[in-house]
C-alpha cells in the first residue's frame, strides 16, 4: 500500500512537471526518457489537425502487430511490431520498421505456428518500452493505417497506457472500412481476399512487416480509386466513410 501511494505521488509529480527525478529513480533513467518522449508526442499530436491535408501529399505509416492472443486486459502481449512509410501513393521500401518484443511470458504454441515467432526468439528481444519508443519515433506525427484496425489499436493503446499513462492520439484509418465503402457488396473483407482481388501478391502472412507492406500496397490501390472520385482531403474521405 505504501509503495502504491509512493508511485501515485511520483505520477502526480510527473504529470505536473514532466520528467522528474522521482520517476527516473522509480523506472530507470532510460525508461523515464522514453516515457517522456512518448508523453510529449501524445501532447503534440493533440494540437495538430490533419483533416485538411490533401491525401495525395499525406505521409502515412501502415502498421501491424503480432500478439500472444486477443485480450491485452487478460495478459496477452505484443510480440512484434511492423510498419512502412508511404508518401501519398509512393511506398518508401527503405523506410520500414520491424522488431520483436519480449512479452515476459510464454508464446502460446498456436501463435508460434501462426506467426513463426518462438519463445527463443522473444527471449532475446528488447522489452515493450524500448520497442514502443522506437516505433512511435518512426511514426512521428503521421497518420496510422491498419487493416481491421480494432485489434491493433486495442493493443497499442494498452501498451501506451501501461508504459507511459497516455492514450493513443494518432488517427488510425482502417483499410477494411475503406474497402466497404469502395466495394459495398463484397462477401468477404479479409486481408487475404482483398489482396487477391486487387492483384497483390500474398507473401508471408502473420509477419508484422510483411502484413504491413501488403496492406500498404492495398492502400495504394485504394488511394488511386479514392482520388479518382475527386475525394481530395482526409476530411473529405472521412465524410464519405461516415455514411457507410
């Protein structure tokens, strides 16, 4: 109980004055610096509106996470991050991000079979705070894109709150929602089916970076179709998506 009150006082000091010696002493100087960076980015992100940005010029980061399960509130953890940068319709192949994460728990057998990620691989991986810091540094202020983004948003938000006591403030666009607007009568909106119908080669599924690259190529396809409909800005796109 005393320890909880002590941590509560340190969090209060941290919120009031940024990086403090109290927090640095509690979590370590490196973690404290990473935490301060993430919190600073969250504050800055809230100040900016990107709704008037032309889609043709917008930089976005398409990302994917692999996890030990579906429920971050029930002990499931992120085991890998993948991401790739696009500038408008141009995918920047040299601007990618990939890292395994040490989940501090066993990777279930069925997850290893699905992702190829073993316990031996994660044991030597950096911890969540380090990878989250590096991922958010890669993202910067750019909008995020993911397919069926609810799962990824849930885990990313939980990771940000657990490590840095902030919520995700980046806008996340879901390519599944875009697909439902562009192709409202499809029977399936799974990533595999959308990739196949778009003529995009399916490489290694359930690998965070490979899934990110394939989703980025899907977004390229959709962006060309969006622009052909004279949808110019992100605000325009959201106005159409809100009707479907």
